[in-house]
C-alpha cells in the first residue's frame, strides 16, 4: 500500500469547476466585455476582487482560454 499523499490536479478542471476558482464563466465574459469597452485592468481587478495579474491573464487568454 502506497502511503504517499497525492495532491489533487486542479488543472484538469477548467473554469468554475475548479475548487480554487473565484470567478464564474459569466463573470469572465462580462470582464472581457468591460475590458474591450475600455475598462482599466486595475479597475476590473477591484470590481471582480482579483489581482491585476489574473485580470491580465484573462484578457490575453492565458487563463480561462476555454471560453
């Protein structure tokens, strides 16, 4: 019997299905629309209560690329 602890692989669960997700698909789509309409990354970060780095990654589709 293997007694090592296996970490769950959260990368296999995209989007809001991940237990660590702070956003829903609807929020991501709304954020992208806000950014396209001229909202600043810093303002989006405050509105959605996430970091500026995460907003930037969503904007350039490095994260949440599946939607």
